[in-house]
């Protein structure tokens, strides 16, 4: 007598242990999201609005950046921790356009924000990440005559700790606007309050800045992990793609291009200053006076920038008869050091793994080194006073 399978109503003639269950792939938790904005040095005001955010531990007043070009709302982890916000874990991959991708375990929460009149609005699917590095901004209402009558508070060098995206469009929608000239900022009234934004009439220096964010399901996270594992096959064999550089690297590269020159059999180069005409604090007091130094009047007449890095000797345990001199560029005065005033510069060294593979390309490998390399590079006269020592 034939027996049917019977599992889930199956009428096939096979053992129930051989029954094939249809695998239904889980729906992805979310799709790829893109967040982007332009970071400017003067010339523009972003939409920054003071916001009261609610949680189990009370409420906090923070500044939020309104960005209609973003499809994902993000909150800084410090604020979520202070408010006691909790939610489900979710992988989130973040990447600034000139940096490496970073995947972190984000938390997806629902939060309430309070409007201008005291109403509360719920914002769903807010991703909580550590170190939300959005651009700082300052605003002074007295600079704009057409905004003096509006209830907008001044703020100085504030960093927004929340980014509001398109799912907050009903809260950020404009009900009233105040405008002036073409180069003056506009103010709009939203449910969170008045928001000034737009041109400010000052000089504009724009640095493009883009942030990509991608939320992944567990299966996509596994696929990404396996893909990164198999990237080892590239190990310096394939030509690298074009590398996008940050504004700091572009500035450093320009300084190198403008100041590097060959003098006889050596090269001269300028220091990679973060800012033009840097102002450094007085570092003369932290330098050990092993020889008679300059008087205060003489120091004031020395061309700026001026810095006295402390120095000391070290002994190589493998060469006990040889002492080396170390100049401490990380020493600080008033929380500022010579290193903090300089740019790191673009990465020029070749990956070690690439060189190891190139050793197999020929029959003979040759290695060389430059003796006392840093002593062979001259510093241009304009920067020499930033490396004075006694």
C-alpha cells in the first residue's frame, strides 16, 4: 500500500524526511540610502534648527541639520545614551567619499521631537551611530537686518548632533518665509521653529563633502564579509582605481608642488601648514636652555611662525656608542603643538604587500636605503623659524 508524504498536504509518494520545504528568502531590512551635503567655509548657512529630543531619561536640546537630500535620519550615539533610547541592532556602512568604509553596529530607534509650540512629533527608524561628524556653523541675527524681528537665537560654532531627512518632511515644511536680497539668507518657519539658511554674502570657499550610508540585512552583511575576504586576490597585483582626495590632502599636495625645489644636490620643501600665516603660542619657556638663548625683545623681532621644539637624546641598545637626537613636535603649549598646526599630507608610500609581490618579478632583487634621510631635506627660509632650537 502506497503512503503519501502528507507534510503540508503533500501528495507525492516519498518519505516525509525527503520532503523539500520551499525556502522563502527574508525580506531585506532596508535598502541602500545616500546622504550628501556640501561643506563650505563661509558663504552659506545650512538649515540648522534647535530641537528638543525626548527620551526615557528626559529631554535634551540639540541642533539638528535639515537635509532634504538625505533619505536616512541619523542621531549621535552620545545623545541616544543620555536619553536612554533603545532599539534593534542594524549594520550600517558609512563612507566619506575620500575615506575607507566603516561598518558599525547601529541601533534603530524611534524618537519624539518637540516643536516650537510644544507639540511632539515621532520620528521613526532613526539610526544611532558614534561620532556623527557634521560641519560646525555659527549664526548672529544682528548681521542680517531683515531677520532682526524674528525669534531666532544666535549660536556660535555649534555642531549638529542629528540629521533630519525626508521622513521628517511634514515637520520641516515651510509655512512662512522671509526673504531679502539675492545674496542674503532666507528664513522659513517650520513646526520646529524659524530656520535661517542660504547665502550670507561673504566670500565662498566650497569643499565637496559626501557621506554614503547603507543599511544591510543579515544576508547582505554576510555577502559583504565574504566579498572583503576574497579581496586578498588583489594584493597589489591590480592597478588601483583613482583615489579621491580630501581637502586637506589637496592643500598639502599643492604646498608640496609650489614649494619643492632642488638646490644643488638636495631638495628644499615648505612645511604643510593647515592655515596660511599660522599663529603659534610662545613655546620658548618649555625648551631646555643648554646655551644662552635669545632675549624677549629678540624673540619678538623674529619672523613668524615661531616655535621652539624641545629635544633630547636617545641611545640605540644595538649601537651603545651612538646617540640620536629626537625633536618632540608633539609637545604642547596651550593645547597646541607643532604637529597640530601641520597637515599629515597625502599617502605616498607603496603598500608593503605590493613590494613583496614585485620581488618575484625578476631574478635579482635590489634594496637600498637613504642614510640620514631627514637631514638631506632643507626647509625653506620662511618656515625655518618654526623649527628653532637652543
